[in-house]
């Protein structure tokens, strides 16, 4: 079987009550059957897997045969053919990239000129570790766990907590957000040893808060082609113990990520190998690069994984679309930014994220208009006190409960998120509350604030 016909759908988890009694094949296995047939698996190999999961052979045969009379399956076959072609194009290009004997080496470079950076790394879509430009960063001598406590210990920050209890902790990051005192969190990190259970990630938004502005004053020279005027809006602070793992995903903008304290191990997969990483939802892969499972994810076996350890003072530059999984090797303080002054958004249709049905239960006049516009929201998810909305241009609005009501944050000015945030805030300032109710029964009230 050629690589582009490898099965892409992971098999549902095997049943444990594996008695082969005759019964209808359940919906998750039916979906698996459709996907495997579309991807060219032999009927015999499918039967063996389904039987192995505890179904009777006759039921499996019936479910497979039923597809031949299903008109929607015929349409799916035509769409699959177009997909196969596209996948083959990407993998052919990937073969060309990987034929470079240096492909697996992630370069470490000091003092790259703007011209070379633009040509070799940005347009060449090649990850690189930049080693030179942090020499003048005050952060390199001042940032430490003690310094965090001394300067900011009295403040509260948003962390992700109880990550070990949720296998999809990164996808569910908003649900795992907890507001904690920074001093207590520093103690927890220092004393708690290696763990993935808690981590202050980019999601914390603390660099948008004036109290934390001194952290930005500690940032010196930026890598080539960075726009410093965008730094406040487009940067993030990360702090956590050794042992954190950010699962395999891709970003939607090119990324710089500077290690200030501690080391991180970065592993990458090329964007052209996207069909091998089981990207079933949004920007996330199902594959764990620390422990790939060849039974559930056989196509991943053919992917080439690049790896580099980024040391203090070094900056990982990741071109758009590259898959990455990141593990902290030490207690780590880092600073990431996406202010590359070269247009580089990564737009993609994401049918895996259904537009949830939203209902505004209170409809003051201008909120009515906003309600209509909010149908443009691609993803809106979260609990009642933290809600994240992602717009078609990739921008994000975050509604966050605070004591006095609701704060609205957006990730970049001039975006659709910024436009809608302005409209929501102006309504709220007029003294009216908007209540949004979501399909899962949760609701938010956007209140006047400030
Ligand atoms: O440092 C980490 O844990 C993850 C960094 C990352 O994935 C990112 O900045 O996109």
C-alpha cells in the first residue's frame, strides 16, 4: 500500500467485553469502516480488526457491503480521490525537502542577516534556533523564580491546573484555567518537582496587563524582521516546572519562542506531512510524540520527526504550519512572540469544529445586530466564566469573568475579534447586559465594566 493510502482514522478503542454475539456495528465503528474503505484498506484486513474488537464476522461483512448501495458513499469516494491527489502532491514535495542530507538537522545560528533570514527560514519554511540576539536582554540576568516572586508575587495570574486529569488538557485549556496568586504558584513549581499537572501558558494573557509591563522592559534586541510596535499585543509569557508537555499542534502564525531560564526540547513534523499526524480537530494532532502508538496511528510511522533542545538565551523560530510538541526539561521561564513583520497567517477551513448553535436570550437592539454578526464565529467554547471565540481570520476574543463583571481581550488589533469586542463593549458600557446561552447549557452575561 502506498503511503498516501495509509488509513488516517484511528481505530476506536477495542471493546473489553469481546463476546462475538451478533449485533449491529456501532456508530463509531461504522464511521471507521467508511474511512478505511475510502482509504483503500482491504476488506479482509478490516474484518480482522472489527472481529478483534468483539463483533461477529457476519455483522461486519453486512456493514461493509451496505456501503456499496449508499449514494452518499459514492460522493465520498469522489471527494476522497481529490483529497488523495492533494495529499500525494504534499508528500511528493516533502520527499524533495527531506532528500536534503541536512533536513533532520535543526540549525543553530547567530547573527543572521534580514535577507538571509527572509530567504532561508521565512520563505524557505525552515525551523531554526537563533542564538545571538538576546545578549542585551535584561531578562537574561534578571528573570528567575525569586525575581518573579519579588516583583510580581502579590499579583494573581491564570494558570492551567489539573492537566493530568484530562487527556485533552490543551484543547480544554479554558476549562482548566485557574486564577492563583503568583507567589504561591512559584512555590508550587519550585517545590513540586517535575510534572505536567500545572503550567502558566500563553493563555494567561498577563503581558496585556499594565502591572506586568516591567517584564516587557526586560526584552532587548529582537530577531530579524520583528516589528517591536506589535510586541505588547503579540507576545506571551510561559512559566512552569520541568515535565510540562505541550502536545503536538501547529500555530496559525510564525512563532519566535525565547528560552530565558531552563531548557525545552522541541520536536517537529513538517506541515507537508500533515496527513500523517491525525489532525482530526482544529490545530491538534492525536499523536503523542513522546509515545507514538503505531497501532492506533500507523501512518505516523512514516513521518520524519526533527528534534532540538533550546537552551537559555536561544530562540526557536518556527515557520507557519510546522507541527510541534514541546517538553520542558527544567523549571522554565520563556517568552514567545508572533510579531514577524511579514504577512504570514495560516488560514484553513475547519469543518471539524461545528458552529455551535447560540441563542442570545436577552436581545437589546444593538445586541441583536451583534448576535447576527456573531454567527461568523467559527468556534465559541468554554465555561460560564471563561469563553473563547475564534473568528474566520484566525483572531481570538476571550471573555473572562472578573469580580466587577466581564473583561474582553483580543489577540490582535485590527482583527475581526477586535471589531466585535469593540461592539460588545460599547453595548455593555451603555449599561445593558447581554446574555449568551450555549448549546451545552452554559451561559455568559456580558456586563458593563471599568
Ligand atoms: O513552550 C511550550 O510549552 C509550548 C510552546 C508552543 O507550542 C508555542 O508557543 O506555540
